[in-house]
């Protein structure tokens, strides 16, 4: 009886040991398969270390090393203008070569060349102007400035309202409102050129970027009438055509033509003196 009990015990221990060994081999094989899959997954998508914002960065802020960090970015999805070399992003630690933020960036957003200044360049409005463009300030109020919802980077249409130069037809039409410039970009609102503010503020002036001939047109329009701005949608790529409204077309009043003057009948005469009497004799009129 004892021999049978010992045999059963030995067989049970052997079976338990075999089960443990099989489970161990299965776990090791599963872990090895997972490791191979991870290695294959990492190798299938090449990455490049890219500098991103470590925290929110706002316009005008000085860019320092503690405000950025490196992350791996898929090589086939790199945005144009990224920074991958610390020596390029930070040429030196001096103020002379410091970079400044031009656009608000959120944490983990890649740093791009269009979002920061060149080394040693100020973050003023001049850095926002493209080649051949000029900055021009327009006076606005709560009505003409879209109730304070304008932000740097927005695009607007500019309307002129005023009385045209004197003329018979223009005098009858009264004041005229005309679209004079379309899709003009704002680069500053009052003295702020950053787009990070989320609150509506009533501005007194807005600064736009325009070509020299557009600046001349805006200056003439501002000195001879009133300018109003209309905000253009972010994804609106339509081109506005000529728009002009006068008081008569606004009220639906048709223009009244002046009646033609009837041509007076010409009477031609000659005078003859007969003694003390002067006699007028009708004759045919000639040119």
C-alpha cells in the first residue's frame, strides 16, 4: 500500500513539474514573439528626432532650451521647416543670437522656421512682412472693427463709404459704399501682434499687410471717407467681385431722368427803316 502511495506521489510530482515547464516555455515563446513584433514595428516606421515645444509658447516670448524638448517624429511625415539640430536652433546662449516666438504654439507642437525668428532677429511687425509688402494702419471702432473679434492672422475685406466727387449723377445717388480691397491680412490689432488672446477687445487701429499700390488706395480711401472691415472665413477662398451700393439702389428708388427741353422755334427778321419808322420783315433762317 505504501509502495502504491509513493508511486502515485512520484507520478504527481512529475506531472506537476512537466506542467510548470510547459507553461514556462509557452510564456517565454510568447514574450519572444511580442519582442519580435515590437522590433519589426519600430523598424517599419523610421523616425527622426525633432524639437517640439515643452509648454505653451506665446508671441514675443524668448525661446530657451528649457522650453523645448526632443521627440521621435515619423520621417515620412516631417513638416517643412522643422528643427532637428540643437546647434541650428540655438547657435549660442547669448542674447545676440536669441530666437523669439512669432506664433502661439501648444505643448508638443513642432518648432518650425515660420514660427520663430532668425537668430538675433526681433519679433516685431517687420518680421511678419513678406518681401515687397508694407504695413498700414486702419482706424476702426466697435462698428467698423467687427465688434472686436479681429485677431492677428485674420483676413478682411475693406469697404469705403463716402460721397463721390461732384457730378450730376453722383449728386443724385448720395453716399456710396464700395468694396475696395479683398482678403487683406491683419498682422496686428492695436499694439498686439500675437494671436494667442481668446477675448474680444475693441480695437482703435488694426495693421494690415499690403502691397504699395494697395497702401496708396487705402490711404486715399481713409482720408476721403470711412473704412469698414468685413471678416473673411478661415477656409473661404472665394474672390469677391466689385460691390457698390448707393442710397438709391439701397432704397429701390429708380433714377428720374430730366425731361428733354423742347427746341424753341427760331424766328429770323431784318429791319428796314422807313423814315422815322423801323419795320421788321421775317425771312428764312440760315445757319
